[in-house]
C-alpha cells in the first residue's frame, strides 16, 4: 500500500485545517451539522488530520473510491464513514446531498474528468450557502496539446472580472482584444500557454458559468446579427492556423467578444443608456443574476514535492451562495426568441420603465457585477519536498523517471486533437469523463453515435475483457 504520510503532504493538511477554520467559523461551532465528501486513501489521513480535528462525525463523511477492493478496506477502517465505489464525476452527477466541504485529492494530471466534476458541483449546487472546495493535482504545465481541454472562450469573462470601472473596455476594443489574444496564442505567447494560473482561471471560469445547467446560456441572450457572423468569418480568413483546434479556439475568442458587444448594445437600448461602459456593467450584472450561484470569497494556492519526487499543486477555494440575492431582480425579466436566432431579454412590464422602480432595478443590476469580482489569484507558496533529494526549482521540474511514469499513465499523453483514435482510447476517454460529442468532435475514428454505443456498454457492464 502506497503511503501518503509524508512531511509536505501533512503540511498541506494543516493549511487545509486552518483555511476551513477561518472560512467556516460559524459552521464549525456545530460540527455535527457539517457534511463532507472527499477522495481518501486507505490510511484515512485527511479524515484523521482534518475532519476529525474539526469534530465532524464520521457518519457525515462520504468517501469516493473507484477501486472496489480499496473501497472495501476504507469502509472497514472508516468507523462509520460512508464509502461510494464510484468515479467522482458519476457521484457528483447522481448525489442529492449538499456539502460544506468537498475535497478532491487527485494524484494524477489535470484532465476533463476533474473539470466535469467541478461543473457538476457548481451547476448542481452541491456546496451549501458557504462551502470549501479543495483540489490537489499533479503539477503539469499546460502545453499546446493539453490546452484543448480548456475552452478558451471562458477566459474572456474571467479577465474582465479582475478589472475595475476605470478599465472597462470600449465597444471597438472588443474585436481588438480578441485579435491580440488570438495572435499571442497562435505564436505560442504567454497569454494562455505559459500562464501558471491557467488551471486556476479555468476552475474560476466554470464557477463563473455555473448556472448554465439551470438558465439559458447567457452568451446566447443577444439578438444574433448576421453581420457579426460575417465579421467573424472575414477575420478568420485573414489568419493562418496550424490545425483545426487552433482555428476553433480563434473562432470562440472572436465570438465571445463580439457577442458580448451585441448584448451590451442591446442592453443599452433596453435600459435607455447608450454609454458603453455602463452597459458593460449591466451585462455582467445580468450574467450574475441569471447564471451565477456562488461567488469566490478567498483563494489559497500551494505547491510541494511528494515523496516519489512528483510536483503537486494544492488549491483551496472558499465559496458563498449568491443565487437568492438576485431572485427578485430576475423576476422582472423574461427571454423572447429572436428573429435572428438566440434570445432577446425583455422587461416584463413597460410600465416600470418610466418609474423610480426601473431606476432602482437598473442600479441594482449595475451593482450586481461588483458581487462577482474575484479576489486576486495569489502566488503559490512552496510547502517543501518529501523526496529524499527533492529540491524546488522555478518550474517544479520532476525527475525524468517520474515524468515518464506520469505520461504513460495518461491516455491524453499519446493523442492530440485531430488524431485517429482506437476503440480502447475512446473507451478510456469516456472513462475519464469525456462525452461522446466531445470525443467525436476533437478526434477522428468514430461518430458520436458509435461512441455513445461504447458508453452504453460501459454503463451496462456488457464489455467482455
């Protein structure tokens, strides 16, 4: 049995205990009400060193373990812990419980399965009114082959949420910014590829869009204008791309910026204000009202070297529920199908347009965007190394032997967008949390229906070894 009882890992648990104690102050006064779900080892080290110290009853702890034998041993040692022999994203797709703490202690690389779990946690609102999300992953700098896992359109909104009212972009800058971002990305620049914050940004982007499972996707709430699609087509024709994925990323970036511009202009007409800076605030305020369920109150980020020399990243997020704050504002608007496709936002009663009530609504929508401003992403703090000769360097470089082992363990290390995949690789991608649509779109070899058939056999357990 592999042991996770090393000095650097133990220090990360101490940081976790301090973070929970700080951000769930009221909840830990009544620990018998705290509910936890985690990925735990047979040693139960997180339970013993964190949750037991907080006073959380073992019966309130859910452990997810995909290996049946290990799940049995955890159950036998757990003294009342509930153990689910599931994949993590399958658990989050089916559970009806809400939790105060969700701890995802992964030992492998960042992958689509992790992202799917995050989307399910936020989209299905599995955290309570105040909650803690903990993510531990193998530290791998995202290279060009891995970036296709992270839809780049989300990055546009996150970059805006760190601005202030003096930096709101103008109407014309929407297109200019998108073109600069595409140029930098295609040239291998620092905007996404070399950013050490890209995974954190991606987690935040999914939290930012967490309401899309309940509300209509907000980037479709604009009157789609034919001229916008034509402009995107013209700009793409001027560019050179090395592959289809690069072109699709460029299309997403252009689309996100130009569609936001159309929505802001529409809101200017709706609210009777032509100041583009004001309508930008209204746009993000309405996104919060219609989509967001949580805001991030605090982020802490750490890194360490494990006992086998692998560099790891350890992130802590404190959330609070904001959905109820917007319920009254949401009731004043409705969505109407547009003649151009998509939907247009309308006001339920024209009578309020000329009243003080409308001014109050507009002010509250304007101010709503301030609730979603993010705390600054902190630098990672190095917690130390548990390897015998482990030393931190600027890249947290891992020994080549460990690197090779980690590469071999990931199906994504052997394929890239546009490759023709085997049936076995398609099944591994499904097992990692990919959808049939995603696989068919990014890789060659199978149609969406064929991959869906593979998934059905997996679900029914009818594949023969």
